[in-house]
């Protein structure tokens, strides 16, 4: 006998944008129960977006205590954490009333990396704004510019020598790489194979290129991330790492909410708002002391990393299996 056809409801969201057809697209499946890991991966490949998420409903009492279980897949692999899928999935859950449960304007997700709360602010007639709190950062290591130049194919003079190249993790490790100008980042071309080989040896997952020259005067940084032989319109996990990096190195003040612009070169402009706190008193901070390229400690006690933005529902449908 043939197996009955399964109908899987999904919505698609444009994340880190208040306007349709901008930001980073995300497919959200509202009930992934019964799907195998292989099926989830195949569906993510079928969606062909940066990421696809699967909500796995559980008993309400468990969800109140542990959060709503969500798994995140790229076209190639499952991720323990990613920013735009977390924010977009929280918006999808908010749209079906999860935000108002227990009287809180908050949705808590249980990801592979742990619990990640997403809070929502009063819109006052404006598009709703959501903000996730990522896990406290680990400052892994700083890098020499010559080594990164060799790994990426860039020139040493392309980098901003007033700021460090640094690998930081708030759930997934990104190597924040400051470039000297908007012209350099707009014409960015790197050797992805050599870059991946270098990153595999230095605990980073992806390079996140930033510059303090911006298109929008309101933005603090302009960013790009090239990966999987393509480009990401908005990278919330990398933006969280960059928020910690900015506070640690004086690019942003503690708790100052600043804008990172991304996706402009690929005609998918994204607006990512970030902030982080600095705990100068606690000797037992959850952020870790790493080592720089010259062996010096990078003991930056940055905590409470928050990444926020808007999301727009753009599509509803069903997938038949």
C-alpha cells in the first residue's frame, strides 16, 4: 500500500526588514513532528533559502518550562543556532498567539544551543520589533592581518588596522573582519576554499566582513558575509558576535542600540539592530578570555548580547510529502 500524502503547513518570512522582498527569507514549518532528520534536510534543500526551521510542538507545560522546540537547517546542514531563523520563527509563533501566553510579550525558543528568548516591543502603529537575547559571548582568538590576507586573497592594506580581526561565538563562531572602506567591501572577492581551510584550523565558522563606512548614515557598520558559494542577506548570529566585538573595542557604547546594514550589494537590504552590555565588576563573567595572535588575553566581559529587527510574512503554503 502506498503511504498517505502528508501536508506540511509553512509560512515564509522576510527577516530583518519591515518591507516585503527585502531582508533574509526564511521558511517556517509549523509542525515538524514525524519528520526524520533526512526529510528535514531535504525539505530545506527544496526551499533553497539560507535557512529553514521546523517547530516541534510539545506539551504546553514543557514548553512553558523549556521553550518551544525548534530546529534550524541550511541547504547543507543543521545548525545549533542562527540569528535570522530564530527571529523569524519567533515572529511566526507570535502571529499565532504564542507571545501573549502567560501575559508576556516574549517567545522562548529551545534551539540546539539552548534557550533563546525573543521579546517584542510596542509598535505604536509601526511594524512590530523583535529582539533576541543570544548566549553570552566567548572571545575565542584574534588573528594576524597577514594570515587572514593569505587565507582570503585580500591585501593586508585592505584591513582596518585600528581594530582587531577576532573570532567570537554567541552560539556559532564568526570571525569579525574589519575592512578599511566601503569601496573595499563592495568589491569583495575571496577565495572561499582557502578561507574555509583557515577557519577550520582557527575555530571560526565564517568570516563576517564589516566596515565603519556605511551607505545609510544611521548605520554604525556595513557588513557582508560570503558563504556556501553565495552571500547571506542578513546574518543575525554574526551580528550578535559583532555586537560583542563593538562593545569590547569601543565601536559602540555598552547598551547602545546600533544599526548594522547588510545585503545591499545583493539587492536584499537588511537592517539589523544590536546592543550588548559590559560587566566590568564581575570577575566570573560568562564571556571567556581568549588569546590574541600575540598571545595576549582578550578578557572582555561583554554580556547580554541582543539582536533585533522586523519581519514580514510574505507567503503561506503547504508542502506535500
